């Protein structure tokens, strides 16, 4: 065997787990809007009665999923992330969430995962829009272990849900760790000076930043907020109590994203801790270049984030820098 | 005949409700009354005493703005007390201008945004096919609603799965909010469009109860295809001064107009 460990993508880890569930629960249906995946082929080949391709028709997919859910089916819909969120927002609002149906929308390509594909495929507003929907839960795994666990979590939960996956090639964080992922967040690293709250691929970035800050004597904790809605407020506030200040780091627009969620929590719960929100500004990204280039240009790479946090922590008023 | 009397009574109720609650879409509601009366007078396999019976036929009012017509027919059919209609659009009432989820027995799905109902119905019908159940699914759309792309997304998928127990009824009243539906988009030929999409399509006078019943009884029709029924109707049907006058898309009748309408309908 090759020593190099192949890291399965989040989506594929999820589908593999879901396949085992679907073999036992024949009410599980997966609908794809003409998006394929090797891990999806097993449904097509071995559970053909539970796999439907509706073609490139996402709005119809969501409506139809609701009709099937009314009839007792547990329906998963699958497409590239913007096409199960922004494109079908109204179907999610009126059909899925207003009628509170057990639909799980699976979107692949969170953030700038589809880096060179441009704004049509960039998914940096999904958290902001989807979290306005009552009844909906939002999952944002940071690795394939979390994603695999989410197959069971989403299957057991009757709530409408949205899962945002990154693409393949993201290292695992929780290999060999016994995590249930039921709490919605995990404190990966404790640290008393500053708490870095992140989600999805940016959790990995936060760990690098934490390492860099440690080198200059700053103890930075890292929280993986893998369930964006509802946030486990008590657990998060408990962790934050132990740090002097907080930073949110997200590959998402600042308007309405993770930083907004934490800022709202601070306002609502009377938390007076300083908070720095790091994420994407009010821009579309048209420049060609990989994800690393996008991060560097917009200050989301580990070095830029580290420098910004240091400057902020050194500034007298800790206003945003 | 008695079902015609029912249609007259329901039309009178719609005029009263629009006046009392000051809600619009009276013309759109009046145009589909006969279709609903036909469905609920012996076509749909339903039992008001068991509104959630798994074997029941499903009906979805995709043109949710005609909610009063559905409410009035459901009440007349015994799904809930007719007195509840008097609460329509009032604070605390379950009866909103568009049907809310599970608002009253007999309402299968919330609607109001056009272009959603056929996809929902397709999901109902596909689930039935997977489970080998025999219930049928009827979806009532407006002609203007056929502007929505989702209608045609569903129209392409249903024949692929041979959903012969799915019926799309188009209330073709020739108007939408701002003008003639055939002027606003290239809507016609509607029957040929549905046929081209793989449906078994027919045209019918949407106010001819025996003709409607004859076609609606024949589901599935043996073709193996989903069924589209283009029902030619008149917006504001049944009240001379409202018929084919698109002002009644939004206009609300005053007390004198209510009396005049009821007199024409022969309802006290």
C-alpha cells in the first residue's frame, strides 16, 4: 500500500455514509439536478428506485422534493452550492421551510472552492441568505469525518437542512477522534488570549493562524462552528468566556455571515468582548487565479490574517483594522 | 342541476368574501369555480371525514390567489364548517388570502407564489408511483402562471416518469394581471405546447360541468402520459358586469355590486 493517505472529499464521505443508510431506509431518496459524483453512482447502480435525476432544473427539484416529503420520503437534493441556495431561495422559503418538510439540500463548493469558475459558482452569500429561513438548519463541515457523520445526523433530524460541502482535498481534522458532532461546534484548540471562530475550510486556516500567533506569544484558541444554524450559543459563550477577545474567520461575505452571527450574539447577550470579523468584503471576484491567490488578494490567507489580528490586538481601541 | 346551483352559490360567496374582507383576485377566483365544483362533485376520491386518508386523491391549487374558491368549495363539501368562511382574512382566521400550510382540512399544500404547484404535484405523483399507490394528483394552474419556467421544468420531467395519474388543469381565462395572457407572452398554442412536452392534452369549456366531468373521470386515460386539460374559461364568470373585465383582477365589489351579483346568480 502507498503510504500517502488518500483524503476523500466531504461530499463523497457523506454520500458513502448516506448510501449505507439508504440501503436500510428505503424511504431515502436522492435527487440530483444533473450533478454527478463517483460516490453518487452507487445510488444509481444499486438503489435505482431511490435516485432521481431531474435534469438542470433546480427549482423544480426542490418543489418536487417537497411533494415527495409530504408522502413520507426523506429527500436529499444535490447540486453545486449556489444552485441549491441562491437559485432556489424561494422554493426553500415557501415549499421547504414554510411547510417545514424534511428536505436536506446538499451543496458542493462552499466559498471559493470553485475558484476559477467565477461568481456564478462562488458561494460566499449562502450562509447570509439561508440563515434567514425559519426552521432551517445549516451545517458547514470542515472535514470529511464531520461530513460522514452528518449523513446520520441529517437523516435522524426531521428539520429542513442545508449542508455546504467544500471540494475534495481538504485534510481531516478529526481522524481518530471520538466526536459526535451533535453539539454543533468543537473547540479544537484552547487559548486564553484570543478565540478564533471559524467554519468550513477556514477552520484549517484558523489553525495555521493559531500556530503563527503562538510563535509570537499569543495563545489563540480555535473553534470549529460546524453547525451555523442554530448556533449552540451556550457552548460558544462558555468557550468565549475563557478568552480575552474573539475573531471570526470566514470565506464568505461579511454581510450576514459567520461574523454577523457572532456579532449579533454578542449584542443580544450583552457580551462586551472585542470582536474582529475577517471575511470577504462587498465585492465579486472575477480575477482568474486559484483559491490561494484569492485568499492572498483579499486578506484571507494565514499570513494576512495573522498580521491583521496582531495589529488589531495591539491597537488601543480594538476598532476594526 | 344541483352542481350548477352549487357553483352559483359558491360564486355568490366569493363576491361576498371579496367585499367583506376587501381582498382582490375575484375575477381569477370566479373563473375556476366550475373546475373546482366538477372536481369536488364526484371526481376526487376524497372523504371529508378522513381528510388525511393515504389513498385519497390530491388536489393542489397552484394558482393560490384563487384561495377563496377552494375554501368555499371545501366548506360546501364538508371539510370544515361554512361559518369559518366568515372569518376569511380576519385576524386569527386560518383562512388567509393564499392557503397556508395545513390551514384547514383539505388544503394539501401552501401556495401563492406561482409556478410551484406542478412541481409539488409531481413529487406527490412520483412518490405514489414508487409506492405503487393508485391515488391521482390534480394541479390547477392559471394561464398566466404558465409564464413561469418551473412549470415547464416539471412538464418535461413528468412524462419521463410516465406519471399518468398526474393532471395539470390550466384555467385559461385569457387574462393576467396587466393584460391579455396571449399578448404578454407567446402563450399559445397551449394545447400543442403540452403535447409537445409529452402530455396527453385536451381542450374543454371550463364552465361545462358535464364536459369537465367526462374528461376528469378519465384519469389515467390509457395513454401512459400525464394529462393536461386546457380549460377555456371566462375571468369573472357568472356575473355579467365582471365577465372578461380584467379590472376585477384587483377591484373589490361594493355593497350594491354584491347585491347585483347575487341577484344575477339567483342567490338570496
